[in-house]
């Protein structure tokens, strides 16, 4: 039996879905986190052993879709004929939610209303007479609090009761001409009048929503014109500081101790094997994977903190603050949501761009979201921050805001190249109530992502490291490479031509080139490959409570200056993301031209940024420019020339639109 | 007048939405933002308005505020 979960955005559908099924899907305290449908069986102890399939749908305000993810919802409940619908109603906003409820009731699918967020109502002393509401709607109403999983058993029992039975819609639109705008509008007004009637009968409210409250005082500071961005910067700095300089490394130390012990144990048990097999297993697989997994605690702490931020309602305010700036470059505050999600992983981030209506805005957002430092990039940041810079937390924060800066610049460039005049765009964002973030939700979200991280480390990363180890152990005649002849290995000969290209960026050695290339498969590979090619078994020092073992030593082995290291780090962060994220970009953009344009932009950004950081940094620290300056300059100037050419073309296009009297809207 | 020239803390009655973007119009309708309904300006943050429509709180930008025609 299929049970569809439908309701307004941010009414708590996904939280309820998680409570019903025991799944751990990403939920956030703002509208539009879920962009696709998903299904899972309801927990056996709730469903009394019947096979009940819950289907989570994106939020919608009505049956007439506004964005593509809303149309998933209306077409699912209309066409797929679920056996029952659970309509999640935000109890704090009955007067809006019931509009959709009455539309759903007209479908003739048995329905139960889950009156969610009942706990917030209690606090505000808003009372809803559920018995009366059930009577008015003609369907059962169950009070729930999805966040604390209250009312789930009653809800499922009610659903089982109504399935197969007939319900009568309390409001029927009747036979109206659906093509007549006016007729539809009149009917919709009648529907709202009907809803108003119900609300006045069932709801008593002490605190009016229109009154100023504590939330507004908080908004006045957090979403302040000038303070908003500095506050956001401090919040992100705190996230990076706790996860990368304090709590994260503390836990990492313990974990790395275990990994070392494990590696020694394995090394001991394969003592009799061939030296190649030993090094493949101990240095390649355990060393490479271990180097990545060692950073897991940092990533976990970061995910935990971000989950707290998402849950408390702050992120919607960040969107409000950023809207002003994003609007100037042809995006809107809505674009910040995919970017926030992209801080966890670029793939769901890119998918979240679906909530943006305007095609150009949507494609631009999908193209630029991967500039955010995702969880996979975190070990890379942590490694370089620890090895080359004294305080790890500012490096992370700097990379985060550099990401936002490149997004803004990239959006501006896209605007110019597509020849779009900044059109009059409208921004509306529901402001969710602030609440104490749930530690449990954050913990579960963290564990879920940690699991994914470990699985990735044990599969893709493991295979990549093994391949890298094999490729660096053999030369093209499949003979083991002797010590001191590493540059004759297969890996070295493949990576060397790329290394030439990287000379102007300060890291023209094949080992670093190889690590950057494996990074396209998964960004964690950069760390794993560096561990393998430089035979550093682990980066985190167990004894010295230091993030990176003998920082100067690691820096020495890699043979780079701090400036070159920063350039290398930024190159890895701001080039195209992993292949999986590129795949997500492809499916959201639905245009090969945009996809290749996006990849070119990402490569160009990575190269140009690394070039500028290395050359300017070297000039400042040593007084002369770095290696390969002329070559790199030619490359960057060529890129700039191409971009200027494209902008000129874009402007010509914009003028053409103006001449034809057309609005250059898309 | 439009909501953009409204004052903070005042409740207005919407007289119409001035836009040729029909989808936006329909969307606002589903939130309960249409002629005859009430809208309150709660506060201003970051050059945008915090408004209350029915029992929902929204942040809207100046462009949108300017498209909502209201009367006191």
C-alpha cells in the first residue's frame, strides 16, 4: 500500500517521513529542501506488520504547480493514485495550509490530516479543536510532532482505518471552466472563504502572527543590513574552528592511533609476502585510505554543526541577507539554498537548484554551487591548513568565503556572456520560526554522512589508491621501479605532461599533478594520492596533538613553499568538482552548451586563481615572480581574451533584444 | 499606494497585484496574498520587508513590495 505525504513547504514532511520509516533523509528548517520524491517502508512496529510504503513528496502550496518540484507533487497525487494521503498541515498556519488540504480532499483519495508542529502552538497558546476540524474536513485529524516522533502510532492506525473507505470533500469546486482565468479565480476565492470559515470555528489564537515578537528582534540583528554578513562570517569561522582546529582533531588523534595500530598489525602479518604486495597493502591501500579516513572526525564534526545551523532557522535569514548581493549579479537569495546544501555535498546542492524558477538563474546556480567547499574537499583543506599554515580554522573560513566570492564573480560573468540585462526579479522567502536545533537530528545526519564517507573511502578511494600505488610501482615494461627511479613509473610518465602545465602555478611536479588528477574522481583522493606518492602513512600526529604530523616535515617532503601550497589548495577546490557532481550539473542544466561552458569556467577559475595566488604571493614573499611566469601569463591572458570576446558577443545580443523591443528576460 | 511606501507595524488591505507575471500572481494567491486580504509590515531587514500574510511570515524584496497595491 502506498501512502503519499503531501503538504506545504517546511510543514515537516521529511521529518515525519523519517520518523515513520526510520530513514535519515536530509531535512532543513526552511522551504524547499526536498526536490524529488522518495519512498520507504513504514517501520514494522508502527504498521503492525503490514507493508505500508510512505512516499515523501516536495512541498507545495496548491495543486497548481509553481516550480518543477511542486509539479512532482501534484502529478503524483493526481495520477499515481496512492492508496491514502497523509496531508501534513503546519498547525501554526492553518489558514494557509487548509487551502491545499481542501484541494487534496477533492481527489477522492482517502486522507488523514497530520496536524504537525502542535508543540509550537502550545507555546503560543494557540488552540485548535481537532475534533471539530476533523468534522469540518470530513477526514481524521491527528496531532503530531514529527521532530519528537509523537503521534506516529495513532497516525498510522488512522491511515489503516481510512484506506478503501470513501470520504466526502467538504468543498467542491464544481464544474467550472478551467480555461477561464476569472472562473478559476472566483472558485479559488470561494475556497479561501471556506477555509476562513473553518479556521474561525476551530482556532483560538492569543498571539497574532502580525505582532512583533522575539523572533523579530533576532532577525533585526541576524539579518541586519551591515551586520548580517559579518555575523555569517563569524558563524562559519566558528564551524571551521571547532571542526578543524579543536574538537575535530582531538577525536582524529584517537582514530589515527587505531589506524596506525591496524596498519602495523597488517604489516606484521604479511611480512613474508613480496615487497610489492606489502607496499600495495600497507602503503597503498591502508596508508592511502587511512590518510583519508583520519580526517573523518573533522568532517563529522563539521556535518554536525551544519545540521544544527540548518535546523535552527538561521539559513533562511542568510538567504535574506545575501539576496541583495546576489540580485546584482542576476541571481536571487534562493540561490544561496543550493549553496548551503552544497557545503555538505555538491550533488544534492546542485539538485536543489531545481527550486529556482528562472532557467538562466537555475543553470547558473547549478554551475556555480560546486565552488562551495564540500565535505570531500574538507580533508584537503585540513591537510594543507595543518601542514603549511599555523592556524587551521582561518584557512577553511577563507576558502568558504572565497567560494562565495567566485560564485558572485562567476554569476556576473554568466550574466554578461548570456547577454541578459538584470531583469526585475521578485524575491519571496518564507521565514521559518527560530527553534532550538535538535541534537538528535544533527547526530543522525552526521552519522548518515559519516557512513557515506566511510563507504566511499572503502570503495572508490581504496580502488584509486591501489591503482595509484600499482602505477607508481611499475614502469611501462611492467618491471618494478627501483628506488631513486620513481620518475620512470607509469604514474610519473602520465602525470608529467600535466605537471608542465602546473609550473606557472607553483606545483609543477608529477606527484602533485597526479593527486590533482585523481581528485576529479573524488576530492578525497587528493589526500589519499599524496599519502601514497610521498609515502606518508598518515598526516595526523598522535603524540603531539597536532593536526598534521611534523608540519614542516610534510611541507618539506612535498617540496613546496606555503604560497605554492595555497595555490595548490585553491586549484583543487575551485576546478571542476568530482565526476558525480558534474553528472548532477548535467541533469539540472539540461544543456550541453551550459555544461561545457560551466566546466570551462571552473577550469579557468581554478587555473587563474592558482596562478595569481602563486605569482603574486611569490612576488610579495621573495621579491621576484615564480617559475613559469611568462607561460602562465600567456595562458591567463588568453583566457581573459576569450572571456572578453564572449562578453562582447553577449552585449551585442543584449542590444539586439533591445532593438527588437523584446524584453531580454531569458 | 504600494506596500513599498507602507509603514512598519501597519496592517493594509491588498487592492491588487501589479504584475504581468501570471505565475507569480497565482503563487501569491496560494499564500493568501490577493485583493481584499490583509497584509502587515512587521519590520524591515536588509533593505527588504518582513510581512505577515495570514499566519505566515515572509521576507519580500522591494520589487515585490512595490508590486503589491494596498490601501490603509
